[in-house]
C-alpha cells in the first residue's frame, strides 16, 4: 500500500517536469495560435492578406500585445526596483584610536583599510 502511494506521489511529481524540447514546442504552438488570432482579427477588419494594410494591421496587433504585456509586468518591475533601492547594504567600519599630546583622538575608517600610523 505504501509503495503504491509512493509511486503515485512520484508520478504526480514527475508529471510537472517538462523538457526543453517540450517547452520550445509549447512556445511555438503559443506563437502560432497568436499569429492565427492576429490574422483572423485583421481579416475581420477587411484587410486582404499580402496587402500593406494587412501588414500594418499585423504589426499593430503585435504592438498592442507587447504594450499589454508591458503594462501587466510594470507593477512587478516597479516593486522589484523599489525593493532593490530600499535594500541597505551593510557597511563595516573600524575605529582607529590614537593618544596624542593634545589628548586622545579617534577616527572611523572603512573596515578593509588599515589604520594610518599617524592621526590625520
């Protein structure tokens, strides 16, 4: 029973795996479907295939789709940019202390640098 259940779980998990060829085939099919939809749209407007009007219509359909996709992705891109801008990178410093004739002096420098021999 447990073995059968394990095989069933493995089968379901592996069903989500897709090879590169399958992904390419899916993308090709998607592009062909969009091309056919654009052709049908342009033909419904009365444009005749192989005419300048048809070519302009097809270009307009691609542009409209690209603009719509950009509009869908814009909020996520803005969030990513905002998150990246708000990320504070930690900086590490060190304090160099000196005893001078006029009294103790301390300076802060980048942690990757070496304290100077003489205070500034």
